[in-house]
C-alpha cells in the first residue's frame, strides 16, 4: 500500500507543512523505531522529544502545534491528532487485510444451516444442523459450528474456532483462532468408591454483542441455563471461563485469567493477567485487579483495586509486601529486643 | 423437547402431587433463575427456602417431604430425589445432544486404519497409518489422529483434537475441543555456545479408561516410555502436563494447572486451578491443593491440604497470611517496643 | 524397529563386551523402568548404582569403564557415552517417526502460493495468497497459513497450527499442534461511555531460525512493526506472548508463562512456568526466574535469579519466605516482649 502525504492530508482534512509528495507505506508509534516511509502522530505533549528523533517522514499533529526545534518530517495539522491517526489506522488496516467473502471449497454445511449476505466461509469449516448466521459474517477455515448455533451480524471467527451445539454469539464479535465456546463445564459427582460420575451439562453459552475473545480462550457451557459474556466484554488469550459464569458489560480481562464455575463478575472491571477467581463468588462493578491475584471471596465494594493471592486492597498489599521483603531485618530487630529485654530484666532483677 | 409431568413421573417411578398435565421443557437448579416450563429438585434440606421462590413448575422431592408453606409447583415424590433428578438429567442430555454416527465427507483415512461399529467420523478429520479405533467412538470434525494411535470403545473426541503418533487412549474417555495429546516434551540439551539442541522425545502418552480432558489442555509425550493419565482422572481446560508425568486414578485437576516433567501425582488428589508443580517430584495419594499454589518439593504424607506459593499446610498458610495482612501494624508495634526499650534503658541507666 | 547390539556398536563405533546378538527394540533411561529389549547408557558416575538394577539388555558406557559388580547386560564401550547415546536417539527418532512428504488431498492452496522441494502438506491444510514456503517444510493436517506468510526451510508445523496474515517464520523451527501466530494484540481504546474501541493491529510476528514453540501457545502480532522471537528461543506449551514483545536469542520459557505487551526479554534467559511479566518492561540477558514469579518492573542486572510475586532476588525471597512460614511464632514472640515490656515498665515505675 502506498499513499502520498497529500492523499493522507485530504483523508484527514488536514493542512500540510512540508513536502506533500512524500510516499507513505506504513504507520508507526512515535516512540518506537519507525522505518523510512512511515507516518506517525503526536498527541500527548510528553512524547514531543521523540518528534525530533523519529525516522517517520510525516507526522500528524494538533492544529496550532509549533515545533521547538527543526524537524525533518512533513507535518499534517489536524483538529485532533489522536482521532485523525486512529481514522488513518482503521483505513490502513482495512486495506492491509480486507474482509473476505464467498464460500471456499470444500466446506461442510448441513441442509438446515442458513446465512446472510456477504458471508465468508473458509475451506474445511463446518456448519451443523439448524445453524443460523447473520449478515457480513466471516468464518475462517477449519471452524466447527455445532448444531443449533446462532451467530449475529458482522461477527468474525478466525481459523479453528469451535462452537459447541446450542450456543449463541452476538453481532460485531471477534473470536480469535482456536477459541472454544461451549465445552462441558467441569462437573463430576463423587461416588462412594472414589470415582466420579460425569454430570451432564445441558446449558449453553450466550455471547452478547461487541465481545472480543482472544486466541485459544475457552468458555464452558452452563450446567443449566446459560454462561453469559455481556455486551462489550473483552477477553484476551488463553483465558478459562468455567460453567455458569457471568462476565459484565465492558469488563476487560488480560491473558490466562481463570474464572471458576458460577462466579459473576460485574461490569467495567479490569482484570490483570493470570488472575484466578474461586467459584460461586460475586465481583462488584468497576473492580480492578492486578495480575496474578487470587480472588477467593466476593467483592462487594465497587471500584476497589486489589492485589495478592489471596488478594486484598492493592495499597495495603504493597505495604505488607514491602515489609515482607525486609522480613529478615525485622526478625533481627525482634531478636535484638529479646536480648535487650532479657539483659534489662537481669539488670532490673 | 417436551415432557408432561405425568411422563416424567413414570420414568422416575414417582408419585404426583398437583397438576400432572404441565409441560416441561427444561431442567434447572432450585437456587437459580428457572424459566417457566422447568423442572427442578430438592434433596438437601438447606435449599428448602428456594422451593417457595422458584419459577420451576415441577419439583422432584424425597418421599415423605412435607412443604411448610403453599407451593405453586407440582411435586413428584421419589425414593431419592438427587438420584432421580440425575437420571432425568442423563435422559434429557441424551435427547438434547444425541450421539452421532456415520462418516461424513470429506475425511482422510489411511488404508491401514480400522474402526468398530457405530463410528462417527466428522468431516475434515484425519486417521493416520495403523490407527485402531474401538466401538461407539465419536470423532468430531477437524481431529488429527496420528500414525499408530489406539482409541478404546465409547470414547468421544470433540472438534479439533490432535493426537500425535503412537499414543493410546482408553475406553469411555472424553477429550474436549482443541486438546493436544503427545506433543514433544520440553527437552533441550544446552550447548557450549549457549544454544540448545532438541532432545528427541521417543515415548508416548497413555490415557487409561474413564478419563476426561478439558478443552485446549496439552499432554506432552514422554522422552522415553510413557506419560500416563490413570483410570478415572479428570482434567479441566488449558492444563499443561509435561513429559513423563503420571497422574493417579481419580485425581481431579482444575483449569490451568501446570505439571512439570517427570512429576508423579498420586490417586484421589484434588488440585485447584492454576496450581504449578515443579519437575521430578512425587505427590502422595489424596492430597488436596488450593488454587494458585506452587508445589516445589515432594509431598509424602497422604491426604494433606496445602496452599501457597511455595505451598505448605493450608491452615498454617492461612495463619501466616492473616499476619501478613496485618504486617504494617505488627511492624509499628515492634517500633514502639524499640522506642520503649530505648527509653526504659535510659531510665535504668 | 529392531537392531542387534552388533549393528548398534557399528553405528557408534564401539566395542562390545558380552552377547552381540541381543535384539534391541527400545531406548530407556538408566534410572527408570526399562523393558526387556532396551538399550540405555551410563555417562554420569552418580547413576552407576542403577547399572546393576536396570532391565536394559545393553548399555553404552565410556571406554575404560570397569563395573564394580557383575552385570547381566552387554556393554558397548565408546569414547563419549552421552554423545553416542544421543546419536542413537536421533537415529531411532527418525525411524520411529520419519519426515513426511507429499501433498495429501484435499488441501486448499491459493494460486499464488509457492513452496520448495520435499514439501509435506497434510490434508485439510490451507495456504492463503502469496504464501512462500521453503524446502523440506512439513505442514501437518488442518493448518491455516494466512495471506503473505513466509516460512523458511526445514521447518515443521504440527496439526492445527494457525498463522495469521503477513507473519514470518524462519528455518529449522518447530511449531506444535494448536499454536497460534499473529492473532490481534489486546488493544482497546476506552471511550467516554465506558465501552472500548478496537485498535487495529497492523504489525506482524517474526519468528527467527531454530525457534521451538509448544502446543497451544499464542503469539500476538504487533500493533505496529513486529513482535519478534529471536534465534534459538524455546517456548513451551500454553504460553501467552502479547503484542510488540521481543524474546531474545536462546531464551527458554516453560509452560504457561505470560508476557504482556511491549515487554523485551533479553537473550539466554530461563523463565520458569506460569511466570507473568507486566507490559512495557525490559529484562536483561541471562536472567533466571523461578516458576510462578511476577515481574512487574524492568530487571537491569544481567544474570540475576528471581522468585516471588512480585519477584525479587531468589535467595532473599527464600529468607523472607522461611520467616513467613514461622510468622505465627514470630508474632507470639513480639506479644511476649510486649507483655514483658509492660510488666517491666510497671516494675520500674
């Protein structure tokens, strides 16, 4: 892909300061190595120093911006540099990797499966009985869509996604490669002889609209009823969501988090990577949890920030942790006091 | 699916109290939102209060049960409510998602592969050379069964399972979507120049009967000999089992556990989610480990309960942890004693 | 496979002491159960006691080795037993699981895809537009190779690997089943209404030569530029590598490690299983980190050994941890001092 600075300025409705004929092949962050032929942007003034170092040949800046030193790059002045660059990025991404359409061969589609316009079904993908798929859906190769699954409009499933029977996926969702939706919850009834009997998992998974799910993440189906990922939830890679779990609107979860069965997490939470949640607990809205924390009981107060395994208030954890690091020194001080006390006792005897 | 209360009472050999014509479409837990048209059960008396709140229209209860308040739902009285409901659940599950049979097209089957009656081989699945498969086996779409693999009767592999060459899977096993069996163990010989040489992994994996393995879990093959999951072991999703590991009979492991190479875990253990095991250690039978624990040395005493990273006795961990939370207060008390000691010394000088 | 001891001695240029007609079917470690028909080796003298216990029927030993007791097994004397056995192991592995070649049917290959000699493309695999593949490459069944992907010579992708568009994989690499390369980085811009907008991820992943990646591991693509796994890096199963991450030469990472976005890890590091790294930090060369550690800030000193979550020096962590285990006893000592101090004060009043 190739744009001139002039073309870009037209797209962004910006004003050019410098050479408008420069050819742009790539986008780059201002604080990272930019190849020649890159365009970057400056929005946050604290990054201004990078402006004078970058190899980017064009830079989108806010109107009224005045460089303090000489700049090699051409400037494009716009109302809001962040928004303008973001628009450019969307445009670039669409051209770099345009949406796919059409049904490749071979695929397996049951007679009862139906789908909307602009459907992409990659080779070696499978649509079971009564599958219903909306408009503008992309299903990459080697996906398995089980019987009775429903998928909303404008949703993309990358290669090798597996959706078990009866699950429901909303509109504008993105499921990355290797995601598994609707596998059996981990339910076994202990028997008197020490063995376990499988408990059938007859519920399903409901994924609402605008949900993103990272590669190789697994969402188990409910024992009864539905496990639910609510609108706008964003899950990273390799996450485990147990049976009957509920994840609230716009809750964001980093990679390798594990949520045990029947736990309900509120909306607008931010969960750090590798955090684990015990089962059957409830997390209030807006809770923030640092990575590797262990949440073993319900959190009732909204907006708390937690850390530790088991986790408690982030600030209090850090105070305790600082002392933990100094524990040998603290133990020595205790010992010295004991000696002093012993000798002082002797002294006062 | 639709049953009348009358039909269900016949299946369960129960006695009806109330309207026998009610139509049942679903099963539900008594303490969760039941949709109209649901049947539930009451076995444990501590859940009785839910009986008066549930929207379930029929409830299976023990013979002799007398409600304390008026109930809208029809009751079905049986000898053992838990067992009866469990039977109903099995029946419902089988109808909801009946076993599949037949070989879909296209599949890839080597000339030397053999299989028993009632085989389901989903589209885009692959059977390598000399693969031997028993009766009533279901292999969902997009599975890869490597050369010389053996699979016992009544075993189900969901979509996208990959079994490497020479591995053995028993009877009555369930492997969920994306499971990998028999990938190379993580073995590299350090070279003088800082690089690593791959050590060939020539062993295999043996999975005994009645083993369940959760979605995207990985079991590495042994360097020599076999990595073994013994009869009745139950593994959740996204678990890592290193090379040469042995997991004992009826040991249950929650999601995201990691077991390093050559570690042997006893039978009837219960391992909490995200727990990690060092390599080359041995865990006694019946050990219970809380989630996120780190086990860095062998556990010789049977039936211990452990917690922490590194882990020690659960109760002792909790005692230490309670003090860790109060560490700032404890440090302050120490400081005050130091001041007092200093001034008292001055006093006694 | 079957060799006589005589044949093996010829391959290893070794001298036989004992019965040269014994038939060998398998290789085994000397300290583990060896089946009859196995060959083993003794290199490290501390394992000599196993020599008198093993069921192995032939043993490779160093020239000049003199057994202290009578041995049933035939000995093969060689210059360096470890190297010789390693050569035998490579030979055995190649025969056990020979490289595959040929294009199975059906596959999906775009018209613009090209490949070199001795190509294996397993059934149900997919090559997108402009894919370029070197010589002696093996791509097992059900792999998805996105548009514009480049793969070097002598690289193997096991079943179900998914490589997104524009990623680059070097020579002599091994990617195990279910690996995902190039999924979108986890980047979302928070909006005023609490929702998140997806930030397009227009970079790629570059995997250099001699890199191994374990089953179901995920490597996200960069937002801009490239996420890089440098030459000789070895990653175990179920690892998460975030966007814009860089992993140095010959760095080894055990299973279930998670590396957050934009973090750079040096060369020759050793990272224990389930360790987590915060984003935007830098780890010096040669750093060693124990399992389950949490690295929340940059490590500037080369060769450090760390432990804990958050992690600090391994030895210091262990000193603090030993005191943590004794915390109840330490708290009691503090309490006794307080009592003593109180009564001594009273005494001195």
